[in-house]
C-alpha cells in the first residue's frame, strides 16, 4: 500500500470514528437516568474511541510528513 493510499485510509477511518463517536455521545445524552452501568460502559467505549482517534491523527501527521519529504 502506498503512503498516499494509507493516508486516504486513515482519513476515512478518522471520519467514520468521529461520526460513530458523536452518535454514541448523543445516545448517552438522550438516555437520561437509565441504567448507570450501561451508561458507564458507553462512556468508556466513547473514551476508547477518542484514544483511537488521537492515535490515527498522529499516524496521519506522520504520513503527511513522509509525503512532504518525498
């Protein structure tokens, strides 16, 4: 896979994860006072996605730097 292709894949993954995370956090806000264990699990899942998004953003920056050098 070329660097350009990898960068495109990372961009697509970032867009997808951001949209999924936004939807998940909206669901949490809409749930109100329901099962606190379920809400806690959903918050933890959203936080894990935020970490993955941060990792992908770092990867994207690395790929962009690689492309600029070549």
